[in-house]
């Protein structure tokens, strides 16, 4: 059995999801003016009707799963020391695909593959 592995550069939201299984709470989207709402991060706000099965965390996990499907065996792990600081980048996040600029952190995508 072999491992397939890729080094990733991920956004703050993804590193939080990878490390803690949750993203930070940005509050209710209704408090954000319409002109400030971006399709890139609107999913991270509390939306009307959110519950345990549909919320910022589950929506962000679904975005990550598009790029690294768990059903295909992908597992994401952080790849930096405890005091690791991110580096600002305009490159897309390798885990969720966000094109918003921000800190990027090291992570690893891996899975077992039959040889």
C-alpha cells in the first residue's frame, strides 16, 4: 500500500477546519451590508435557517470536500509548527478554492492508494 501526498497552501478558514473541525463564527449575515457580502465568504456567516446540519462549518467542509473528497480517501492535516504564522498571498486556497487574499498556512492532503 502506498500513500499519495500533496503539499497545500490553505486559508485561515481551512486551517481552522483542518485543525479544529470548525470555522470561526462571523455572526449573522444580516448585519453585513449587501455591498460587502462576497460569494467567496458569505457561506461563513450565519444564514437564516441554519441548524446543526446546515451552518458555516458544514458549508465550508463541503467546499473543501469538492477539492479533496473524503469519499476518495483524502485526509487533510496541518503541516506547520505550533507557532506557525501564515504568509499573505493572493493565490487561491488549495483546500477550498477561495480567491480572497489572506494568510496561507501549510497543510498536507494524503490518501492511501493501491499499488
